[in-house]
C-alpha cells in the first residue's frame, strides 16, 4: 500500500493557497444595482397608489349604494304607510322632498322621488288612473334618485304594492270636550286620532252656526283655511282648534278632517248647554274664605251639573275638606253641588276662581271667590294676670325732672293683649279716654301667636307726673292685614312723685 506523505526531507510541507484577489466591484456594476433597485421601488409605489385609489373608489361606491338602499327603504316605508293612494298624484309632497328632511339619508345627500308608472287592472301605465280622485290605491312604481355630495346621481326603482303591516290608519278617535255650549265663543276643542297630516283642514259641513274663531265665515269648505290663532297642528295625533257656536245651534254635528292627500275622517260633536255657576253659599257675589278656616261650607248653585262633574279651585292652600269622602263634593242635582273646604295657614290672600267640568269635558264659567286674613278681635288687655285692665305707673321727681318708669327697677312696662287673628304685621295705637291726655309711647310689639301679643310701653315725651298726679285711661286699637279691632279703657297710667 502506497502512502502519500507531505513530509519531505523530514519536514512538514504546507500546501500553498492561491493568492486572494483584492480588487473591488466596478463602478458599472454599482450603477446597475442602483438602477434595478430604483425601478423596483417606483413599480411598488405605483402599485400602492393604485391600490389606495381603488380602495377609496370602492368605499365611495359602497357608501353610495348603502345610502341609495337606505333612502329607497325609507321611501317605501313612508309611502306604504300613507292613506290612499300609496303615492299621491295630486300633491308634490314626495316629489319635492329632500333626504335631509324626509328620508333617512346621510347628511349632504338629496333624494327626489317620482312616479314611474301605475299597475292598473288593464296593465301597466305611465299615466295615473283615469279621473284620479287622489284616493285610488293602485300599486305604483316609484323612481328614487339620490344625489351624493360628489359624483353622479344614483337611481333605483321600487314598487309599492299594498299597504304596510305597520300602516297607521287615518281616523279621529276623540274630540274633547265631546259637547260644546251654544252661544259661547272661543271654545277650545282638542282633536285626537291617527294619521293626521300637516296641512289638514277641519270643517262642519252640516252644521249651521258653528265656525272656527277669527275666520269670519263658515268652515264648510276646506279652502276656508282656519287662521293660526284658531287652528294648530301639533302632531300626527293631535290638533287643537277654537270654535264659535251660535246661540241657536243645537243637536249633534259632524266634524270632518281632510288631509292634504284628500282622505277624510269624521267625528260627531254634540252641542248642548254646559254647566253654569250662579252662586256660592247662596250669594251671587264673591264669597270670602278666611285663612285658617276649617270645614267652611262651599256650596255651588247653578245649572246643568252632571253626575261625575269635577269641581276645581285655583289657589294652593285651599283644599276640599279632608273629612268628606272622595271626590270631596256631591252633585246633588243639576242645579246644586255641596262641598266644604279647608284654608291652610299658608294660603295666600287674593281673588281666585272655582269651575265645574262635566264628564263630557264642558267647563263652566269661572266664578270668583276671595281668600283673606280674618279680622282681629281683642278679648282682654292686662298685666299678665286675670284682670281686665293693664295698669302702668310712671313716676317723676321734684322739679319735673325727666320721668322714670315704674316699678322701682325702672324697667319698661308691658301689657298682654289676648284675642284672635293677630297676623303680622301688627300695629297698635292709643287714644285718650280720660285724664290729662299725655299718651304713653308703644316702644315694641311682640306677636306671640295669632291669639296673643305683648305691648311694651314707655312714658311719652314731655309727659311729667309730679306728685300723685291721678290717672289717665286709654283706648287701644290693633290693626292687622285682616282689619282692625278696638278695646276701650284698655290701659290705665298713674303718676307717682
């Protein structure tokens, strides 16, 4: 076996490698590399920008398609819920509608709806039924044109072929009051129902002597258009009106409400005398209720009171006697209602009204009554004991020096006044009954309660009491918001030197 060896002459011989080439890339190679990278980058940028632009256009198309579908569905829902016809060929309610006011479209979009055709019994037609009366419920093809903020108008068609399950019927369900009074003007009525359209007009085609207030004429024709002061459209369920009824009018009349699309609804209204109050507690003048009174009679006399009538009184603090069974009053007959009232201590004085409203909603005249403070009374004036006179003693010194008060500690002298209805503010005055006429000074008045007050007295300026000057007697007058009361020989002043 032959063995190769790298050992020659006893030394290890190393293999020699080829020398390394230290030369770099040429300039041409570097430039070519940069060029390739630049071309690739530009291609990528164009690709990205195209993708972004395509994405934005796609988003716009999707947004516009969604908006168009939304408006189309809104138009379908609104038209399907109309009364006859599904789309009104005699009006331009939808033909001039905009998305921002009529349909659920994004802000900035505008919608225009028009009739493309009608499906009649003899086939499709671009013309409405012959002799249209605005109430023919034929299926209709509608064109919905949607104009976006930018770009061309989009268009679609829908067919409304019948009434929606959620359709709101056009009907009058009530008129309050259900009876109105002959001979009265400016009677308010509230018309309730469903399917009322803005611009609806009321009329009384078979009624003589019933007119809307301030119109100056009959409302037998919808063209009479009641004035705003007498006709107010509040919503699709509520209309308020104000009417005048001639004294000769009577019986039942038919009220007719006509929507702008020509549909009509009717309701019966009764003309009958309403309740009238002529007296309270047998008096035809305004009675007075006093603050603090309990269980005061408050009986009403009048006409046309109906069982179930409601009695209403205006001021807070005046209530129907809690001792009565609900509702607090009794309709005894068509001419009499009995009740009683409580007037709280917090009631405000003034003139107020009472009214009677029958179950049909007719209200009576407002009959006035007065709430006032009761007049005061004085039952006794004394020094705090059981006596019937308050005795005050002033004393002077020789030479008529300035007097001091009695008793000997020289404190002010008080008199206690008892009575009723001492409501603040209270004033008190003295008048000479007998004696020298030198009046004491009332320096303070303290209201302890509505039944008690205290007067603080001082000697009058210039009044001197030298020696045993005898006595003087004075009458007392108390004034309150409810009036005044006097007490003779209330206070006696004596002098002592």
